């Protein structure tokens, strides 16, 4: 079995992860498209809006009828009526006339601008005084100002947000082609693992990783598949792995990734057809004994057994993996959210290893301060108390009190986001 003499740097691991892609596409109704990734360029089939529309409450006019108008010498126009929302004007606009119009209303034929109501004064029910001249198309949205017919609305690989669904609705799209959600089969291993409903006996622990990793998957747009618990038994784990890979796009085995006689993850991975080992050991802490390989086009992952370590690996590497399996393109919107804070104390590190340290964010005298959250390996309390991670480069020996640091925030892990 390989040892940790060839640890890979995190940037090399992320490059290896980029080789994976989505497994297929499907059509979903618009109301269920939030967070999904479009699998084809979305092209507008019409202008949006498709008519000249007012952006203010006021009066639709011919701009040349207001030429030279001022408070001392206002233009006088005849009110022809009112344009109701959702209705077309009953007639075109004649010279020297105006129509009342609300925000969003459709301009009548021959009108090319809207005078804001603040610049108008009613002399009587049919006579309007305009105290300010307007230019053509002032206070007007033209057809296609939002999107023109034939234009690209979203490119393939775009993750749909709340506002995107509004746009698609405006374009009359009742359904959308998206990539399938990647299914992640999660296997918890270890003779010491028992169900959450059981009372642990001596040396036993409840199956924490299954629930934390499943929640992580949901938070990043994947569909977790419960593949159950498995004792440290080669044949049992092999059978469960093969069955799981047949019904999922990737399998994550929690525990059993270190070098040791009872660590079976790599051994069972090697029984997969066309298995290729990509990573066995990453120069980070926590998370050093991570395994990443592939069977055909499907990634298989061995995660550390400690939930604190497993979640760091999930945040740093499995999130990007899910992005690739979801079909998301690399763009600024996919980058990790970070905030700048001042470190509250010194944090030591060892050169040659990239450290991730949990911190809690607090405000002190209008300054955002990052307080390191320390604890023994495997303590869940360090996870619950933290808001994010700070990264210590492998070429440094630590960070210093008062130093400005970038705190890696994860919406699925932080209470501050």
C-alpha cells in the first residue's frame, strides 16, 4: 500500500478534480429549478420587454411638445385620457396631447417619453401644465432593453439563482434543461460506529459523519445517498462499494483512509474496474490521509474518519468536486467567499504543510476579529463554535497576532453568512 511520501499540494488536487464532469441532463419545471445548473445556453425567444414601457408615474407625451418648457414658461397639453395597467391605449397620441400613465404602463403610439408627475400641474381636468422639457425616450424602457430576441440569457454551466427564475418567467420559460444532480453515496466505516438511535457502548461512537456529509452534499447541490454503515471487513465493504457506485455518480467512504492494517478503503477501491489512484495524501492539516481515485469516469473518495477533518476536506475539495459533477463553470460567482479580519493571537504552523485553522468571527470596536478555535482532534465543539477557516500557506511557519487574514466562509458551515 502506498505511504505518504508523495503528498500532493492542494492546488494539484484541485486540478485533478477538474477532470470530472456531469453525468447527464434533464428537464425540470421552472419552480424547481433554483440551484440547478443549465446544461445548454439559454437563448431569448423574444424581446424583453416587448413594448415601450414607462419607468415612472407621469404623463406620456411627444418629447418635442415639451421643448423649451420651464417653470416660468410651461408647456400646455391636453389630457386625452389614462392608460390602464396591462392595457393598450385606445388611440395614438396626437400633437399637443398627453396620456396619464403609471410605472410599467405601455406607451401609446406616437409617444416617445414620459414626464414625471412631479414636473406636471393640472390646471383643470383636461389641461396639463409641464414645467420641464424631456428628451426622446426619457423615462422609457424600450423593447429589448433587458434582453433582445436571439440573445444569450445564460450560458451553459450557470447556476440558477432566485433572480434568474424571475427572468426566465418573464421570458415565458415554464421549464428548463439542467444537468442532473450528482448523487453521492456515503459509506461510514469502522467497527466502532453505531446508529444515532443507539446508546454507544465502550469505545463506540454514533455515526456522525453520515449526517454531516449528507447535509454538506445537499448544501452544495448534490443528492446524498445513504449507503449505510460497514464494519472493518474487506468483503462487506467491497460489496457495499460496488453496489453504491452502480447507483451514484461518486462514492465517499468515511474512515479507513490512513496507512494501517485495518484501513481498507484503498484496498477495496483497487477492486473496482479500471480503478486509478489519483491522490493518497494531501499536504494539508487536517485531512492529510485523503484518498481520491476514479473508476472509469466516476470519482471515489476516502475521507478521514474524524468529522472535523472530514468537513475541512469536504469544504476545500469536495465542494469543487460537486461543482464539476454538477456541470458548473469556473467563474467569479463560484469562488470561495472570503472576508478580511484581524487575527486575535499567534497561530503556529509547520513549513511544508498547508494548515486550515477554524476561527470565530467577532466585532471589536468596529473591527472584525478572527479568534482561532482550538481543541483536540475530533472534538465536534470546535466545528459548532467556528464561523470559517483561515489558511496558512505551506511555506510559512504561522500567522501573528494583529495580522490581517482572509477568512474562508462557507454558507453551509458558518452561522455568520
